[in-house]
C-alpha cells in the first residue's frame, strides 16, 4: 500500500503532443454559415480544447501532491530529506503558473479570432497560440520532470500511521536491526553484511489480539549529535522524534558490525539524553557470537533466540504507554 497516490506526470513534449493531438481530432464544422464563420468557430474550438486538456492535467498534478505544510511532521521532514520541500513547492507553483499562462494565451487568441475577418489572420492567431502554449510547457519542463521523480519517491514512502503505537529499532549500522525487525514483524527488509544497508525507514506490523503495533526499521546511526544528522541517518532521528513510543536500541557486542562496543554504548547514552522521555529497551544482539556479563536482554536475530522474550517486553511496554494517552514523542526540538 502506498501512502501517497499521485498521478503520473507527463513531460512538456508529451503534454504538447496530447493537447495538439486532441485539438487535431476536432472535425471541421460543416453546414450553415459562411466559410469565415466556420473557420473561426473551428479555430476557437481547437484552442478551447488545448486550454481544457492542459488545465485539467496541470490542475491534477497540483492536486495530486500532498500539501506539504499539512503533512504529519514525520512525513513533512521525510519529504524534505528525500525530495526537498522548497523544490517541491516551487515545482507545484510552476504548474499553477503554467496553467494560468496557457489559459491567458488561449483566451487572448480566442478573443482576437472572434473579431478577425480574415481567414489567414485567424490561422495566424491560432498558430501563434500553439507556439506560445508549447513554449510555456517547455518553460516548466524541468519542474514536470522533478514532479515525476518526486512522485516515484513519495510512492515508495513507508505507510506509517502516526496514531498506532510504535516501536522504533535503532542502533549502529550493521548490528542486525533489520534482521530483528524481520523476526519481530511482517516487514521484509533488506539485510546485508555491510553498514547502511537500510537507507530509508521501513514499517512492519505486529498484531496481537487484534491490536496492531508498528515496528520501524531505521538506517544505522553513528555516535554524533542527532541534530546534525544528514539524509540517511537523519531519517532514524526523525522516526525517534515523531513516531516512537518506544525505542529498542540494538547493540552488537561481537563487534562484527565493525564498530567497537564503546562507541555503540556512547550512542545509546547520547540518544537517552536527546530523547529523555522516550522509553528504551537495550538489547544485545548476535548472542550466538558473543555474550556479555550484563543485565541487558540477549538475543540472536539470526538464530531466533530471545525474540519471544523481547516481543513480550515490547508489548508490555507499549501497553503501559497506550494506557497513558499522552504520546512520548514530545522530545527535545532538534
Ligand atoms: N551471527 C549473527 N549475525 C547476525 C545477527 N543478526 C544480524 N546478523 C548479521 O549482521 C549483518 C547485518 O544485519 P542487518 O540486519 O542488515 O543489520 P542492520 O543493523 O539493519 O544494518 P544497517 O541497515 O546497515 O544499519 C548481516 O550480515 C546479518 O546476517 C545475529 O544474531 N547473529
Ligand atoms: Mg538495516
């Protein structure tokens, strides 16, 4: 299921061809009236078709995209990271500009044609309008292309319901977050033996006794200031900030992930300080490789060990949070 259902966006050339083709299909009026009257009506009808076709298309593009300012803060920031809110707004603005410009060109030439008594001049006005319309579309072509790319990105966005109790899985890259998410939920993330396999947040669901919970897989985080994060890592911070009712912080004591335990613990501390109100469960993954002498829950996402216990812990935490309707997401501003 996709969150944003956005219609496909055509290029300037495609739009020009579509509009002109529709106009060309218009058959010449026969019957009564002089040749001049018929030519005039014919030219007006063609321009009207071009205006209608393009107005409808460009309006559809503007309407098809979500209104960025009204999005949930998580999606607002996600769109900003993945597409750029300003670029998107500018491109949508260009659709309105183009639509108005085309309407203006068509209306002006229709007016001229109405008062024109020379058949050649009528055709000249019509052709002039054609040329201007094509040129307006060319002027917004880069925005049309941007919208099409944005559409592809938006369609692939995770379908997260901010109202559903949510656990966000966080930790250093390569520690086994995605494998854990796969164990815990319906999600089927990509898992690989290198850091930053996960480049975008992904959602899975756990359903227990008809209650649905969300599990969110995030890209790996390095131990640096959460407010300074860019793009890939930033998405993990955004998920914690706007969606998480609970964080499961995954550690890899085997250090097979490629990062010393020290720095992983450093990140854990940093996140605790940055999100002081957020409930957190720390787990040690890869227990098949190494087990520490500690109080933390030990699991092996690979072998499936400790997963049921973790699931129980998660559900009981989420239930307590649920009975306290104030979400835990009001953390420090980034
Ligand atoms: N031995 C062992 N390997 C594991 C375990 N869990 C995950 N791995 C391996 O660790 C590597 C990373 O797993 P991922 O689930 O992709 O890790 P991730 O934390 O999602 O990584 P990023 O998305 O890159 O941040 C893979 O090669 C997994 O097979 C585990 O419990 N035991
Ligand atoms: Mg991953």
